[in-house]
């Protein structure tokens, strides 16, 4: 079983690339982020024709998350992260797929920091940590996948000081991610590649893709029941080099059936 996460950075503008990757990689489940589309404009017909059922929550021009399932219809459990009914940003969706609970999330970027956007990021992170703890206590097979907008350690970014003040690298962001892992979740990429230089995102600016100046910010976190089934994990880096590509590459895990 193959589960992937992919920040598509505009699903309607990059639908051709998404469909090409689905055909090439044939993942069983895909978590998408940054749809940048209202729910009414989600390209469900094209997704269905590619062989995937889909659930999603959209937002005009910003955010937006989805879960796709090959030859199946995901069963929605949640369309928002609990803990703040006033938060209407489309950043979280949770669904049951093939006997597993899958979450697709787009954690706030938090820039500029300090400021209200960084405060929102940390507050959202705390809500997510609390919800993840409730999920973990259920002892179910669970995958939390998405763009976490956190570079966990210095090993997850190219050699540079240009990002030092960015919200993705701040101690508070890294500490929140570390607490999440320490509460019992397995970072799949690091489990399979503990010392490898591996990135999932390359900014469009400053020639960062051609010179492999990347960051690892897209993560798949596994509950113990899923972690025991982990066979492999990787990044389809070549997709980042496609014409008109997202600035992220699809990140995936392979599990024993």
C-alpha cells in the first residue's frame, strides 16, 4: 500500500501535472494541500476519471486540503481541526480509507515572525498536538500527512543562514514538532533514511531547485500500528523538475498489506 502527500500549490492550475503523477506513481492514497480553490471548483470529475475517489475542503485562493483514494471513496470523519470553532481556514481533513484513518493537513506558515501569523501557527500546532494525542490513544492505524511548514532539524535544510529568521526554523516550531514525535508518532522519512540528505520543497526563488537548495517540510507521521508495516519511504523529486511544477515534490510511504 502506497500513501503519499503532495502540496500541489494550486490544483486547477496544476491538474495536468497531478494527473500525470497519479498515472506514473499509482499511489493508493494521496493527501493534497494548498488546493487554492473553493470547494465548488475542485476538479472532482477529472480525479474520478483517473480512478480516484476524493473528499476535500476548499478555500478561495488560499489553503485547501484533500484526500484521494484509488478505486475507493474516502469516508470523511472531520473537515476541520478541533479546538477553535472560529478558525475557518481550510487546513485539515480526516477520513477513513481502506481500514486506516488518514489526515491531510496544511499547517500555517507563520511568516512574518514575530507577529499574529506566527502566533496563529503556534496555536494551531498546539491544537494539532492535542488532537493527535487523542487519535494516538485510540490505538488505530493512523497516518498524519501533509505540509507541516516545519524544518525539524538543521539536517533538513541545505547549508545556509538565509532562512534563520523564517518561521519554519524557529525554536518554537521545531520544539512543537519534536513534542509531536516524542508523543509516539514515527517520522516515516527519517525512520527509513536516518542520515540521508532528503528534501521535499525547493523555493522558486534564487535558483534553488537546480542547485538542490531544499527543505524537508512535508511529513508522514505514523501511529505504532502503521509504523510496524513500514517498508519504504521516499520523495518523487523528479516531479519538482517538471514544467509548471509545484515547489513541492510528492512524498510517500510503502506499507505491508
